[in-house]
């Protein structure tokens, strides 16, 4: 079973940057897609970015500001977040799925990834 743990959240001022880290453990070879999501209080979960088959995809809301990367030697994925605004305040989660086509599932709010880590809270002050 894949286990994931996100970290790196915290309090940052508007305009600042933060990098989140997701460490995977267990049988990482069972998943084809890994993604970042967030959920703000009172709002639906939002897919932000994902990697599968060597390709990275982003939601329009973060495309110009966030960068997702992966280090297979460390079983880690990262989310570099720049130009943060209070609207980015949320709990951020990494998730993994067996699908090899993350673009088809990460932005589908009716689909739930197979494996989820505990979230990390990001708070952006104005």
C-alpha cells in the first residue's frame, strides 16, 4: 500500500513563496499518477497539478505560479508555490492513483484518487 506524507505548510505573507514536499513510501511502483490537491474551508477539493508518464499538468488557477516536480531517487514530489495570495489559503494534500492518465482524473471532482496523505496547512496573510 502506498503511503504519502505532505509537509512544508505554514504561514506566509501575500506575494511570498512556499515549497511543499510529499514523501511516498511503500510500493510506489503501483501508482501511475501523483497529484497535489487543496481544500479551503467551506469549499470543494480542488485539483492543482499532477504528474504521469513524465508529463505535468496544472489547473489554470495555479499554472503561472506553481511548479510541481518529482525526485524518484527520494520518492518525493514537490510543489513550489510563488506569488501566493490569501485565496491560496487551504489544506494541501498529495495523492496517488493507479491510473497512468492523471489529466483525465485530477480535475474531475467526481473522481477520488486511490491513496491520500495527511494534509499540510498553508495560510497566506494579506
